């Protein structure tokens, strides 16, 4: 019988298919029912002409490389799409141009500009009103006020700042008073060159409460305008006074009760009491009144409690014929085991008073006082 081998891998064929590489070849012999290892030393085909058989006395030849050809995979037929699936696919495809358009816009135009807020739209108007007024104009910078209202519970006056100059500017109020009481509230705004900004001048409720102000009749202040980059002064105005629609005939109640610890022809300072907090800090309250036609400032930076130094600071500047109620906050009382006012036997304060003329300091006076806050004479 003729021995037939696979032309690809050399495997002996038993049929018209190679058992190793599955190659189909013409088969000329009979189909073998039993597989015979061609390399078996006991095999009968060892003596076949032209065939090298395995010898146990010689080195076994290397096996011929075997190539494996996988059967081709059958394609799984696609599931037929339902009408709903077709509709969703069409809808998604129709959105692709819009999505790519959005991505292109984001890439091209960058971040969206911040919206311009209209402060007047957020203010309740049931408060004393101020007539629209031009506060400042120098040909390049114009500042005007509009309506008043409550902004998040605080009294606010809308302000429009138009900067037609070539530099960025900062606009803020200085030496601001309400009904003759100096307060810390006001306006602060940065405006870029050739830009406009709508903002507001805000009067904080705690400033009004500390001074016993229930209704706003008058607001007075100076405008401080300077270069936002090098801080060069552009303008510092004289006091500007805005009167509300309740100003006529209005009289502000003044509480100047307490112990008068300082008085001269220009200034009164009245001690009005102390408060000790549960966590150990506290404050001393003072009423200050400028009796002169010039500016006066008061600075407190040295304070002793029961002979021990404690931290505390107060600074006030009063325009002519104005008042102020301020608190000298004191700290570290827990280190002295002080938790209530009755434990304080004496308070020692050093303070400095500066007197002005035409905005120049003309005199400085250093003062001190020692008192027992629990045993004070009444004021006249």
C-alpha cells in the first residue's frame, strides 16, 4: 500500500484530511482504521525504501514544524432591529452635528462671560429713598447714585461707576457717617479702563444698631478714587451729603450716658460699660463726640486689667461735629481667670488724640486713665 503524507506538515494521512493541519488532499490509498505512529521503532514501515525510521541507537530527528490552520468562524447573523431601536438610532445620529458644533464653539470662544447683575432688581424699596444724584465727574470718571433699598437685609444705595479713562481705578468711600454717627460701612469697587460697573453703597445693620439708628435720614462721606495698579490718588473729595426723603424734620436720638473719662474743647470720650464673654474675651464700649470744626482721631493701644497687660486695640476718626460708638475689644482674660465683670477691680488705658487742621495733624496729646468699672460716678 502506498504511504501518503500531508504536503504541509508531513503527517501520515489516514483519509483525505490531515489530522494535524486539517488540510484536504487527494487520498489515493485505503482509509486506515487504526493510527500507526510513523516514528515507532517497531513499526513495519521502518524498512520502507526512502524512509528514515527512528533508531534507538541514534539521535532522534527533530520533529517537523506543525502549522495549525483554524477553521473559519461563522458570522452570527445580526438581530433584526425593531421600530423603536431604529427610531433611537436615527435620533442619536441626528444629534451628532449639534454635539460637534457645541464642542467646536467651546474650543473656539473659550469661557462664557460672567453675567451682568442688576443690583436694583434684588433690592426691596420699602426704605428711606435718595434722589438720583451725580457724586463725581472729571470728564473721564463719572459716579452717580440711584435708588435705595434693602439688599439681603442691609440698607443699600445703587451706584453706577463709568470709567472712560485709560487706567483701572478703585473707588471707595471714606469717613462715612449715618445720621451724624461715624460707621465702618460704605462702598468699594474696582473698575477697569473704559468699563462701567453697577454696584452699591451698603450700610451694615450692626453699624446702625450699635449707634441706636432706626431710620436713615442722612449719609455723608468722602470719595477716595485712585489708580488700581500703582495706588496713585486721582481724587479725594470733600464730604458729600445725601439726604433721604425722611430727612426734613428728622432728629436722631443720642445716647451719651456714662462716665466721662475725657473732655476738652474739641473732644468728649464717655465710658458706657463692659461686656465679658463666656469664652474669656470681652469689650469696653465708648461714646466719642467731636465738638470741633476739624477732624479728630482717637487711638487706644495699651490696656491693663487688674494690673496685667491684655491685648486690645481701638481706632476712630471723626469728621467735624460727628459722633461714634465703638468697642475696645479685649482678649486673653481667661489667662487672668476673669469670667465676669465683678472680678475686674481696675482698668488702665493709654490713648492718643490727634487734632487736625485742613487735614494736617496739628497736635498730638497722650492721655491715660485708671478706673474701677464697678464703681463709677454718673455723668453730669
